[in-house]
C-alpha cells in the first residue's frame, strides 16, 4: 500500500465518521478538520511525552524543553497531515517553507507567549502547554487547510 492509498483510506474513514456526527454537525465539520484533530491529538501526545522527558527527565529549562518537543512533534504533524489528511501532491519544498513560517508564528505567539507566561504565573507546565495547544490548534488548522495544503482534496 502506498501513501496515496493510505491517504485515500484515511480520508474515506473521516468522511464516514463525519456523516454520522449528531446535531447537524455533519454539515459543518469537514473531514479534514476531524483528520487534523486526530493527527494533531496524537502528535500533541507525542509533544507532551517529549516535554516530560526533556523537562522532568533531563531537567532542561521550560522554554528549551517546550522548543525541542514542539519542533519534533510538529515535524511529525507536517508529514502525517500532508500524506494522510490533506493528501497534498504539491512540491514539498514551498509547503515546508510556509509550514516553517506558520510554526514560527505559532511558536512565538502560543508556545512561548501563552505557554511560558502561564508557567511563569504559576500554572503547572503540562497545563500551560495544554492551554497553549488549544490556541495553536485553531491557528494551525486554518493555516494548513487554506494556505499550506490548499492544493489538497477535502
């Protein structure tokens, strides 16, 4: 099975699930939104595991632990969303460049801005990262769908 088949199967599954959503949500939730939520929920878990390893395991300062975990998890998110969710066939170079700009903005605004600030105000670092993650989810889905992977099929 190649990446294209896997992407088609993933999208088909997201369409089946979206069609079964209650309360009229099937008319408002795009299959790519559900796919994004699943993929980024998974990569967010990876982010938190790495953050824990870097902060609690290695004792790195919070901003450095946030940064390393963030970059690794978002690299995984890019690959999975490109192949499975947005099924993009555009050249990867320009997309990776746009993605780098998006994650830089996201990183500065939400990860360092919101996440580090909340930690400084006394919120436990895992909870700070979760709050920052909620903010970044809305931003990153919008950027991925309408800017980075605009050639993808929804």
